[in-house]
C-alpha cells in the first residue's frame, strides 16, 4: 500500500507538482488501448531525470510497491495497466530529440518522443525511421522499444529491434545501465540490449534511446491488386517473395474488411472481392520500375481480377486509404472491436486465413482480418458488443482458438502487440517450459523484489486464473482501493 | 424521466464506442499543453462516465477539466470509431450547470451575457449601444492608455482588448427584410443576422449580402429572428439554447426559401444540430429537422451553387485558418479553399496545423484567458511561418482572436472572412 509517508518521500524526490494523487488523475491512468480494465493506480508520478527514477526505484524496493512505466498508453496488450499496489511512472513528457548524427546515421532521443515526430524530423534531412506502428501519431519511442513495435514496412525494413543501437536504462534495482552505442560492430560481452528490447517494462525504464536511421528511398510505387479468392492472394504473396522481390509492404484485406471500408469511406472498392493486396516497392527508380513490372506480372498470373497502379504521390495516398481506414472502418461497424495480433511463417498465411474464417463461422462471430501479409502477421478483428455477454464470450473463445491455430502453424500468439496481460494465458503453451523457466529466472535475478511492472508477460509462479476483467463492474471500486 | 433514461442510454452508447486507442491525444490542444491524460478526450470520456456512474464526484478538478476542454471537436475528426465527444462534454457541462458548480466568472457571464442579454435581440442591441458609446467617446482608449484596469488585474486589461468593436449601424437596421438582385433571380435564400455578428461584424454581413445578390440570389432577412443559441449549448445552458432554437424555427418557417445561409461557422454548426437537440420532441422534432436541412454555411453554399468567378486578379499571399466549427463539426474544409483558389492571382499558402483551434472557442478566451493565450501563441507562430498578407477564416470568434494575436505579436497580417475576400475582388473589378 502506498502510505502517506511514501507519497511524501516521492514528493521529496520529484516535487509536489509531479505527483498526481487525485481520484481524477488516477482514474485517467487506469487503462490503455487494450480491451482490459484492471484497477486504479495508487499514484501517478512524472520524474524528470534518470537519477530521480533511480531514487523512486530504490524507494519501491525499500517500501515494496510496484512501478508501472507508461508512455502514451496506446499498448494493445495491457502492458501499462496498473497492478495491485502500484504507481504509474510517466515518461511521455520527456520528449526531446537530443541529437541527429548524420555521419553515423543515428539519433539520440528521450523516451517520450512521439514516433511520428521523429519520423517527420529525420525526413527533413533525407532520412527515414522505418518502424511505423498504427499508433505512430501518438505512441512514444520508449513504448515502441519496450514492446518491440512493428508496423507496415516490416517486410523490407524490419521492426523496432532492428533500429535500437543503444539504451540508457534504470534497472529494477535502481542502477543506471548503459548498453550499446554508435559503433556498428560491437561484440563486447552479452548483448544486454536485446534482452531489454521488448521487455514490456518488466526489466527497466528507458531514459535515453539511440536509434538507427537510414537514407530515404528515392522513389516508390504503390499497387492495389484485387482477387476473387483468398488462396490466390496468399499465393501471390509467396510468389513475389520467391521471385526475390522485396517490397516495402505487402498488406492484405479480407472481404469483411473490404465491405466495412467501403461502407465507411465510399472509395469505390468492389465489395464482392475476396481479398485485396496493397503492395509498395521503394528504392532507386530503375530498380523500382523493374520490380514493378515483375510484381504486376505475378499478380496477373495469380488471377488478380484487377490491378491499380498509382501514377503519382496523390494516387498512391488514395490507394493506401483502403488499408489505412481498415481499423477505423471495422471499429465503426460494431460497438466493440477486439483487435488481435497473430503471426505465422508467411508460407502459412493462406492456411491461417482459412482457419480464422472457419473459427468465425463455427462460433458465429464476424471477424474482419487485415494485416501484414508479407511478414505473415495478421490482425483478426472480432466484431462484437461487450454488453452482450454471450456474444462477447464467443469472441473470447474465438480469440483463443485463433491463437492456438497460429501456434499449430508454427507461428506466434503475438507479432507486434506484446504479451502484457492479454496474452499471458497462452505464452507458456507456445514457448515451452525451459524458456519460461529462463524468463522467470532472469526476471527474479534482475528484479529480486518484483517491483517493475509485475504480472506482465508471465506470473512469477504459474497460477490458475479466471477470465480477465473487461467490465468496470468487475474491477475494484474507489472505496476499496487504498489511497490517501 | 423517460427522456433522462434515453439520454443516459445515448451517452452510454457513445462511451461504449470509445476504443481507448489514443488517436485523439496528438490533436487535442489541451492535452498538448500539459501532456496529462485527464486533459485528453480519452481521459475526459472516462471521467464523465465515472461521474455518471457515481464512481467519481462532481469535484472541482472534474469541473475544471470539463471547462479546460475547448469543445473544438478536433477529436471527433481524429476518432476512428466515430465517438461524438462534443455531445458528451456538453452534457457534462449541463450536469455541472444543473448543480450550479461552474467557475464564478462563467456563472457571471452566463447569467448576464448568455441568459439575459443574448436571449433577446433588443437587449443585445441595447448592450451593444452602451458598449459602442464607451468605445467611441474616447474612454476606451483612455482606459487602455492609462492602464486603469491593470490596477485590478493585468488579465482584465488584456481581456478588455478582446472585445469586438461595435459598428455604427447594426445589420438588421441597415437592410430591408427582402433584398432583390438586379438581374435574373437564381434562387431565394434566408439569412441569419445573429447576435454578435449583427452588431459587431456588420461589414462581413454586408459583404455576404452583396456577394449573394451579385450572384443572383434574393436575400430574405426575417425579422424577429434571434441568436442561434450555440454559445448557450456549448456552455451547459441547454434550456436557453432550446428556447432560442424554437424561436428561430418558428420565425424562419414562415418564409419560403431554398437555403438558410449563415456566414458564421459556430452558428451554422449549431443550427445543423437543432435536429439532434429536439430529437423525440413532440412539437419540434420534425420542424427542427426541416430547419436544419436548409442550413448552409456560406462557403458550403457557394461551393454547391457556384460563384461567378471574379475576373480581376488579386495578387496577394493568403493562408486559411480552419474554424473548428467548420472543419471538425461540419466537415467543411475543401470548399473554402477551392473558393479562395478560384480567385486569379491569389497564392494560397497552407497554414501548418490549420485545423488546430486558435483558442477563441466562444467565451473560452475570456473565461480561461491564460490557456487560450498559450493556444493562440502556437497559432500565431504557424501564421508567421506562412508569410501571408491575409489570413482567411470564417468564424467571428476566430476572427477576433486572430486579430488580437496578430496585434499582440506585431505581425503584419490582415484577418478576413472568405466572403469579404470575394467582395473585395468584386469591388476592385467594378
């Protein structure tokens, strides 16, 4: 419990103005973008230096309370949700781009820098920072590194972990650790950086991040290919890869998504189409032109019913509208939309898609699927109403079945959203016992008092759990939560 | 009670639509001031929901948060799920108003300005005459020069400068009820004279009527019309807003016209919402619907019917500031730009963050002067970066706020309504 003496000590470390303890403030940090509600945090704090965080962490170890780090709170797996006896530690106000190093192709940023702001800033100098999660307009880079965020351009450019060169981290025991740096080659000791990337706030709080940037591709070409069967679309993806072409993105929309997009945007999509692929190729012009001819040929060979090619930037944006509006279109179609995140080897994409639609039919739930087909990462969207208990239960059942299907196909329960609280139940099944033991040992060794975002990714001891609370009524009310 | 329950259900539906995705955070002017979740649309939705469910009390912090919001509706544009946040915030302000918990200055303004003065055209004009006398007799300058108000507070001194200049002749006194064009008649439109526009923006109204008749439209300015009620609705005075709306419906339905043309974005936005505020009302629901369907914002109107393209060129650099109640509430963004660009010789420079609120927000700049000024500073910085000669905007609130900011920061830029821009071009032609 956060006693008044702890609050006083926290105020002593970071000042009164940076400790938020009103019921209103605390309520506003009781959720993130995931469909789970947990509880109200005991306090919210906003430190301004790594040293302050270090002191707060030491206090947490002394007094035993938990720290939940949070950027903009746009995670989809519940990674920033408060746990029992916890304080929320904000980093979103820490938003300076410290250095753009054009010679070493890297940038030092503070953890609260918004992904899109960094992208816009480096583009001014002719560079790009490729990872672009759907929430890039508000997600923070600290959060991106903690979740190892992906995005649309993963096929050619990889995900966040491919861009992290160095980190400054406050460890769960309070030490400030520096790892990595501007040297491209560096094999001195264990690669600690990669253990911290994607650790979902359980192994430390990033206070400074060194990211790689790359030169902006000279030109790009965008295609929209329409198919009358999902099978054809999936085979096209494989054929493009086998032909040794690497587009910057190959995105897929299924029929349900196409219908919803058309209902919402009226951009003239043929609603009978089974699948649409959005393909973008970028690079030097001559190369892009050659690859474009090849991709066009492949789509045609695999029975594409129509192929649209953007002639300029404006048309390219128009073609991308279909994909960019996918999430919004599905979200508007039903009161509750649960966005999921499974991934399989890309050769299995057709099988995954058909399994998803079987599961939907069997459980009588509408599922709209879109996603990063080029990398085998799909987002099935379960369209339901959380107020309709029976329908919601069918959605939850379907989610688990789709996750199990992904595991069977040699894939993973999460491609880019993270495990957090939402995916804990299947992690063990997927990674197996030795991995779980190693993860738990690592956590216990680095965080002996289990104060850093506890209960996320896995529990320290395996335990039985009921369904996660999704309703306000299921979570603790204010009176029951200890607060001063 | 039945209405209360259906309202509760309605608000619940809006709440349930929120995905908590956070895409409303980067475009929320107040979230960007202090980067605190409770000052974001997503946070406020949670607060409102909790208060309605008695999980939170109507505390001072809650009230402050509800009035910190500009009600600019930028979040509605950004929201992927289509959450109508404006309805939530206005409902929560009604709730606060019912309990009499709003801040003192707002309570005072509501009582005197909204409830008493603006609910009657006669009283509005009387108040305007008094203000005009004050502004004309040299006392205003004397007060500003002397810094007399600084004795009370610096803010009062500054707020005093935000007051609109009252015109010599009020619009509804200058024009007859029906104005016919010289040549062929293309159609017949009704025109809203409004409250503040009628006494302080007579010139914009005059330009609008001029451009309408020049384009072959017969203009009817119904007598007996009142303020549209938007300021009331946005500040938790829904009863006064409804009273005014009913009056306007009754007055306007006596006339035959093709469209009700409005040259103030805030007014046209709210008059289109009459349908919603009277939904389920036995006497007014259907009439409000007919009324709202006829409302056309002036650039929207001319974009639909076409405007005689001016022949003279106008060699100026122009930028366009999007009024919140035009772009976010009415989704009108393309039309004014196209109209501006149709003038030969004009160079339209895109204003960075054009859809970002200027901080005027009705009476926000008076009630929350400090916050409003921080938001205005951001706007002025963006305006300065364009190097434009003229900033065009279609709402009186924005007009005054930008004028004030431009003067305060010493910029050399003129503020103009799009219709005045056309009038100028027509004028130069003849």
